[in-house]
C-alpha cells in the first residue's frame, strides 16, 4: 500500500479519500497533450476506471508535448487511445483502462455516459463542437465536467457542475470560429501542464467529495506571468438551452450524415461516414493495390498516398486526408478513391 | 482614459467608452469573451451600455479551443 502513501498523507485526501478515488470512474475525451497528461495523473492517483476516447494517431509533431507517447508509437502510427492505454497500464496495473478509437460524437459520448455514469468528464479536446456535446451530456446525466484548453502560452480551465455553476453555453453564446489554434499560434508544453494541474486538482476534489471545488474561471499566460480567476456565477442563464428550465440539449440533436471537418493544426480533413458497419476493407485495399497504389496497414488503420495527399483510413470507417484544409477538395478525393 | 487591463496599464483612445467598444478595439468577438470590471462580471447583454471609467481594473478572458 506504499503506492499511494504520499497522496494519503495529504490530509484532505487521507485513507478515506484514497478509497473513494479507487471507486470512481473518469471519462477523458481526447488523448492529445491535455488528454495524455490528465490520464497519466489520474491513473497514477489510482482511479478505478478511466475511459479515453480519441480519433487520432500518434505523429512526430505530437512528441514535443504529448507526454505518454514515444517515437515507436509515431513510427507505427498507433492510434493515440491505444498507445495511451499501453503506457497507462504499464504505469498502474490497478486501474481499468478502456481505450476507444473513435470520433467523440454525440452518440458515442451519450452512450458512454449512460453506460458508465462516470463521476467526472475531463475535456481534453481541441474544438468547441465536441465541448458543446460534452456540455449537453453533462447536463443531461448530471455529471460534472472540467473544461481545459490552451494555445501558445495561454490556458484556461473551468469546472461545470450541473444545477450549480453556469454551463459552457451560458459563458459562450456561440461556438467560437476561427479562434487561434495550435497550428497558427503554436503551443509550449508548460502551459499544457498548468491547465492539466488545474483540471486534475479539481477532478481529485470531485472524486474525494471535497466541497472546495474552484467554481471560478481560471486563465493564465505562463510566458507573460499572468494569472486570473473570475467569478462567473452571475452569468448563469435561466433560459439556457443546455442547463436552463426549458432545456433542449441542442448539441445532442445529431444529424445522421457524412461529416467533414478540418482538424486543428494538421492540414488535414477528417471524414466521418454516417454508416459505420459493413465496410469491406480487404476488398477496398486490393482494389487500391490493383491501381498500383501502395497500401500500408496496422491493426487499426491503413494508409496510402496519392500525389501529395496521404489517406489514412481507420477500420471504424473514418478517413483522414492529409495535405489539404479544403473540405471541397477532400470531398472530391474521398469520393474518388473511397466512395 | 487609462485602465488596467489584464494587469497592464493601457491608455485607451477617446472613442472607447463602453465594454462593447473596448472589445471591438481589441478585436475580440463579444459573444465569446468574459469581461470583469473591478471584480464584477458584466453580463453579455450589458456590453453595449456598460461604461468604462478612468482607473477601472478590467479583466478580459477569451476562450481558446486548442488542447
């Protein structure tokens, strides 16, 4: 029992708190920089179960800040969720680790939250579409979630407690478009850790039932030495469609269609087909090979290059087309080679 | 007018008199900004009316998506 001794000696946790942590389930959405660091901290802290969802695979440009991954993961192009699970199991075999290689859409997140009733959801995503889905699922199932985001040397964190604090939609009247992302402004690892320090500290308080959760919006710039906390409780809206009296959970009204999305910082478009089953991968791969296209594969995905576009096809049906930020061009390429 | 914005003393041009004008001045989209003046948060529907005064301590938080 030495493993958690230092954490237990910390009075607000103690043996009782440690037991509580052990019994709790956490859903981490995203396994990039924030997701890897959040998951590692919580797995080391000894949570009962952690589910980690991510749609991406490990690339060289991730290694500077995504602390769980190694060069070998990048060479093998392992899905982040799978690579994370392998490393997390090596760190703490007591914890049940469930990796899910998929796009965190409304259907999946609602399924996972309804199935597991996690005690907290940790946001480690890179876009507001997913965060609005997390926000609605959190309200619908009364599970707290912890927003975290960073770019450059700037970061923010905020805890959303259903029926108590303003939700993300109260704070943000619309989904921000064209805000700075890691591709345009870059990102340094220390700010990732500062965001994660706030997220995991609040997560631990939630898991041990400590009332001293920070309800303020925290933001900081670690390069400029700025740090501030803002009390936002006055902007909770009674008429909010996510947390108000007549809520409709707008982000959960999913459409059943093929979706195209430009990925943050990747010169890449993701295509997510509406229909996920019944793909004949072997047929498709041999069809491509007959056209003289060289196809590489591992257990989770296959990839090929046509001109300067690299296609990565996950066996759950999703496709990344690298070398474009243009959705129309991606659509054309998708239907040309995979439609 | 001189205000302390995010901890830095900043001289604002004369035409900046309300929170909405302040956000436009800094090219911050008002629907995604949180503004606090002298430790008091400003509801979004007050941005047009809420005046700023010399010496105000103003915090502006903008949301980012990366992670």
